[in-house]
C-alpha cells in the first residue's frame, strides 16, 4: 500500500480544514517528514535458510490476545473523517482481532465502541479539572476499557504546520479548546461546559500514574516517552508499559523521532514491561523494524484515518490487513517466522 496515495485520496474527500487538522504537525511539515524518514533509514541483515513456511503474527498486549501487533492509535475527531467515527474503526478492529486506542477527544460514546466487540484502551489527557478527569476514567472503566494510556508529552496544543487552514465556522469543531470540547462525547453537555477555557493539566507529575491505577484498577501505559531515564522513572512509579511516541510529530517539533528513541527505552525497561511505539510508521516493514528493536506492538495513526475517510470500516480493514500482510512478507524475507525471531541483530541503525 502506498500510504501517500491513500492520503491524497482522503484529501480529495475531506473538507480542507479537516484534512489540515489531521495532517498538521508541530512546528511545520518537516517534523512529520523526519518522523517517517527515520523508520526508512534503517537497513536489515536478513537470515537465510530459515523455515518460513509458516509465519506467526499473533501476540498479546497487556494480556489481551491479538492476531497482529499492528494496533490502532488513539486519534481525535474521527467523526470528521467518517460519520461513524470510532464505531467503524472499532468494527474493523474487532473483525481482524486486534486492538484500538480511544481518544479523550472522541465524539462516540464508549458504549458504542464496546458494542463492536473490539478490545480498547482509553487514551487520557489529565485535565486541569481533575474531577472531570475522574469522570472520564470512571466511564471508560464502566464500559470496558482494558488499560489507560496516559499521554505525557502534550500539555497544550503545538503550533500547527504553516498553511494549515484551521479557521472554521462558529459552532464547528477545531483545535481550539472550546470547540474541541464540544466533541467530548463521553461527558454530558453540562460537564463539557466546564471545559470551555479549560486546559490539559501541567502539574501531573509521576504521582498521577498511581492515582490513575488506583482509581481504575487498570494497567497504565505512559505515552510520549522518548528517553530511557524517563521510561525508568515511569515504570518505577507504577507504569505497566510505555509507549514511545512523538504524538504523530504533533508535539515538540525538534523531538527525536520515535524510531531513534525506541532502542534506548527498550534498553532501560524492556525486560520488565512491554514497550510500544507509534509515530511515522507507514508500512509493515516499519513495524518489523520496530519489533526487532524491541517493541511489543506498533500503533498506526494517520494511515488508519485516511482509510476511514476513504472507505469507512472497509477502508480501515484494508489498511490494517495491508500492514499485517507487509509485516508477514518482511518476516519471511528476514528469515524470522515468529515475532520472537525479530531480534535487534536484524537491524542496522543509520
């Protein structure tokens, strides 16, 4: 699959301001370009004369069985890509036996997502209104979330890419806090009113990990980790896993790409907890590289959104199936019939 072609197809069917919101990256388009290029800069040293007549991609993530380590990243405003939003994405995930992240900024009720049968994790922004944060956590637990993904790398909106057409008509959603809050489908209208002018908390710190775990009884995945020492601190504070992420290149524009941060994080904590990765992966070969570097699974973001925009549930399925098929091909050519056979010696760093 040529993800660039799929993106152009999505751009053709989306309103300009919606497409620009989805494609925007922190500081400018070069940060996203760098994130994608980082994965492609790795080379491989394949094994030969290995029996690859049977390729196994099934694994588990925090105990949940999945047929593939290709997971769906939490992404906001999916109803702008397709009216069904996460209902369609979750249905595709359920059909394929994988897992999705659900954004704080989803417009779709948690119960509708659970009804598809897809396992899901709730991606949480800790809000400056801690009571509303607790409300969202309680509702996620009530409707069957299996883990909480604590986003640690965004405490405010990054500067959009130059030229992004963010202006919208009154009442339409946008990246502004007030308009975006209107899409929080798991808060009541009265609760959403409390968010107007509100913000993501900047004072969370390490103790919030234990608070979330105690409140929900669920494992906490800390998302946005790019350093081994921060991963160590998060695990010592109670994190059950870490997710190496640059928020799809929407956080600090000058951040190291996830691809280059992954090995350091794995070296720091990978023997104790599961490590995941997102940001910039555009093929199953990229996923194979990530797994060889020590990731348990990879979350795919914008390609799934482009699939949702162009084909709804079927479009999402096509993207996930293609990534997994490409992963199988990469494993075959690397001489790695199982995920455990994807080892660091197969990868040559740039």
